[in-house]
C-alpha cells in the first residue's frame, strides 16, 4: 500500500518552532519531487514549500521564506518541514505530498516537474494540524 504517515503537528506558541515529517511506505521517495501544502480553516489549500528531486532546489511561498525549511532523508524515505518563528497565520492542517507532477500542484510550471519512474505516482499524507494561537 502506497501511503505517507505524518507526524509532528501540535500546539505551539507564537515565535516557537515545530518540525513535521512524513514517512512513506510502499514506494521509494528518492526519485520524486516533494512538497508541503496547508489549509487554514475556511480557506483554500495553498502550497507552502516544494523541493526538486533532480537538483535539490527548494521553493517557498513568500510568507514562510526565511522561517521554514523543507528537507528529505531518502535513506529513511522521509520528508520534513522545519518551521521556525511561527505565527498565528501559520495555523492550519499541513499535508505532505510526493509525486511525478507534484511541483505543478505546488504552482510551478510543468517544466519544473516530471521526475520519477512512475508518471502516475502521487502520494498525499492525511494531514497534521499545526495550531499557533494569536
């Protein structure tokens, strides 16, 4: 079964830090691009950060640049999002994702994506809640 198991969400005070992770099973993470998305209550899902498997380039939405870091440990089949200096507007459910075209979902042009042996592979975590009170 192809799936991600997410962990690390919770309640954190403004200015605090949190690391969330996703461990994949049933597939090999290494060849695929990865991304993190979030959805705040009453809002649409938005891309937070993406990472290319081809060249390791990282992408961040403007509101998290300098505070969040995306990374991966291919040996552990795991991806991470380190979140520092958290703000109340970072509150939401965070979803990890990996796949051939996942950077297109993130919002990048198609030529930035398309990595991995299975062009139909797309794996999403079930979400982990991050709450930063105002």
